[in-house]
C-alpha cells in the first residue's frame, strides 16, 4: 500500500490548498493533486485515508473518458507532464491531473435522483427540495422519477448555499443556465444508468463547469464518491438511510464521539481508516471492473 500523502510540493510553483486537493498554476495549465486528506463537517481531519486521492483521480479519469463529454483533463500520466526539476514525481503518481485552465462557472450544478440528505430534511417539512415541489408521500431514499436540478453557489469556506434556478439565471445568464441544467441532468442520467449496471446507485451528484472561449466543459472531479452519494444497489431499500461507498462512515463515527464540531476534530481510529479506504476502493473496482493497484 502506498504511504499517506497529506501535502505535496512542486519547487518554485505556488500552490493553493483546498480541503483535500493541492492546486498548482502552471501557466496555461493547472495541476490538480488529490491528497489523502479527508474532510467532514467542514473540517479537515488530522488523519488521512491511504490511497484516497489516487482512487478519486482514477475514478474521474474513467468517467471523463467514458462519458464522451468535453472536459478539461489532459493527462494523469505524471511522466508525461512538464514539471520543474526536482519535483518528486513518485509522490504525485496516480493522484495528479494535468488540466486545461478555464474560466470557472461559479455554480455547483447539483442533480438529485433520490431523496436524501438535506433534500430529505427539506421535503419532510415543506414537500419541496430546493423549492421544487415533489409528489406527496415519498419516503427517505425514495427515487425521484425525473432527476431534479438544484444549483448552489460555490462557497470558499463552509457549506455551499442552495439557490433557485432563477437566481442562477441572474448570475450566469439564461442561455448558460439552461445549457448547464440540460447537460448536467443528461450526464447524470448516463452515468447513473451505467453505474446501476455495475451495482452502484448514484443518488445525487454535483458537477462543475468551466468556459474555454465559447465552450462549456466539465472540470474538477466527476461522479466520484466525494462529489456524489454512491449506494450499493443490492442493499437499497427506500424508507431508511442507505449504506454508502463514501466518507459517510467517517461522519457516522464522528457523531458517536463528544466532538463539538467547533474545535479541531479527533484523530480517526485505525479500523475506521481501514474501512473507509476499503469503501473508496470498492467504489473504484465496482465501477471500472479493474483491481485497484495500491
């Protein structure tokens, strides 16, 4: 198993560190490095998940190729990248994506196919999800007959804020809003159909988009366990919460502790780390049909 990578360095290249990724500006290109950091409840935890960044990078690369949608990925082969002398390529291998630089659309394009999370909480009180009226009588984790598009603003810190489609139109214009809604729903449906054939239900996801000239292309990560809810199809049962392939296992463990979510979080025990890593690896292997190396 490869060592845990929590932080990367490339000589003489400025880096912006997000919660789980290191982003390097290489001029007309950007290098995205998925570390093994893991976040929960808006905190980066002190314990990393071995191979997590490599799994997520390879899942996104799989989808970029499979979906056939215009995207920003150039290569994930570190040996093919022009990087400064002295770069530790070994630490970047498998977890790095060289991508085109784009003008990022400042909207999270969320598509929901099942009633879960914040959507379920809202539905219980108002019968709506992000203001969209749904049929009465739905239960937790119920399938939504036609996937719904629920945009959000991209927050630098904290939770993203759900907005109406009308507000999205005010931010990006009607033509862009309509195109992103149409394309996001279509990609979700194609991806969800394939995933279901591999034993995974994609309950919801979020896409990010960027502009190159007049073209809107997929950027960031796509249909991963960090950007989506992945459920094992053979265990699905509406009317309750679902087991998942993502970091929900970590959230659930944190909820059993006395952590107040306002102070630095506790370290994860070894068994939680091991089981969480396995969930990410299981997602990769289910989707791709390939054995994860590392």
